[in-house]
């Protein structure tokens, strides 16, 4: 199915296939590899459900599946020795049925949704922004809308201008970054405004790499209303998005990371294909 031909605003149900391949090449042998992969979608997340999933490793290794503190699937690979390369291949089938995402009210008070992290701590300029927005006395959902629009208007997407260790304060100071920086800046402002929020790692159909956005956790009569925003594009998340993992910031949900013993580093090559195989219109 050609994704650019889909009328996404009218889609109420869809099935997606997520395929990824990560290959690490090394100049020589490495020892004691311990590698973490966060590439398998959550079993259930709002209107999203994982139907099937498979993760293959090219080399002889031990694969351990678990879940982290946020309920994300985590695969850890252990290998005593790798001669020259190791490759991870992942494939998942996911379905979504459009609908509100309502969660338990306890999420609103969880410290990791409200407390700044090293990557999302607010600098003085970010604190000033939050103070000005709080002064408008907006309802929580309207305030979240305003923060999303503000970050999108103030920041420019510049590939390569930051790295995974860049803080929200640093990205905001230069008013540029990539999707993870937009998400960190939005979380820094939102948490300073007293709103609960979390970082989301996933995929946006039509884009090349892994994408990042924000879920705001808002009080509602039935508990907690989860509203997802993409400050990079300045919109609310729609049926084009597939969630992989949630956390406090990028550090919690990095797709691939690991350690090994060798006097040199490896080179990563990654490929991804995400698309809809079936859609149902309203």
C-alpha cells in the first residue's frame, strides 16, 4: 500500500508492519558484548496493539526478554565473542483503532512524569517561557496545545546540530535541533508548568529514522487523558504514528545501545521500513 495515497485524517483502523535492521561492524574481534534493544512495540498502548513480533540475531548469542519500569519491552543480547559483525533484525505487526487514550489517574502524580531529568531541566529562559504561559491561566489541555505550538514556532529542525546528550536548555539556546530536542524542550516547559508528560519513541510513517514526540497526561473526569503532541511538526499525533516505547527522556528509550570489550569502536548501519498494510476509513 502506498502510504502517500492514504487519507490519514479519515482512517479509523489500520494495520502496520515495522521492519528494522541494525548491523554493527568492528575492525576486529570484540568480547563480552552486552547490547540493549528497545525496538519491539509495547503490547498495548492506548488504541495500539502489538499482534506479532520477532527479533533475530545473526551471531550465536543469548537473548533475554524483559520489561523496564515503564512497561516497555527490552531485549538484551549477550555474546562472549564477536569476530567482525553482529546484526539484529526486527519485524512487528501492529494495529490501531482510532479512539481516546484514557489511562489510570495515578499517572498524573507519578514523579517521573513531573520531575525534570538531566536532559529536560529548564534553564532560566525556559523557566521564563513557562512563567509567561502559566500567567495566561489556561486549562491544562489548552496549555499543552500552546506549549506544542510555541516549541514548533521557536525551534528549527537542523539535522546534525545536536546529539543524544544535548539538553533541552542547550537546544533551546540555539533554537535548533532534531525531533528528540523538540520533545525535550516541550517536556521541560510542560513540567515547569506543572503538567505531567512523557517522552515517546516510535515511528512516523513517511520519515526515514526513528521519531520522537510527547504525551501529555491531563486530568479528566474518567481518570487521565493521554494526548500526544509532535512539536517537531506542530500537530497532535494522528494515525500515522506507531509507538515503540515511553519514558522520561531519550535516555530511557534509546533504540539501540550497548557495551563490549575491545580497543576500538564499532560502526552502526541501520535501516527501517514502516508502512500500513491495511486501512479502514470512516
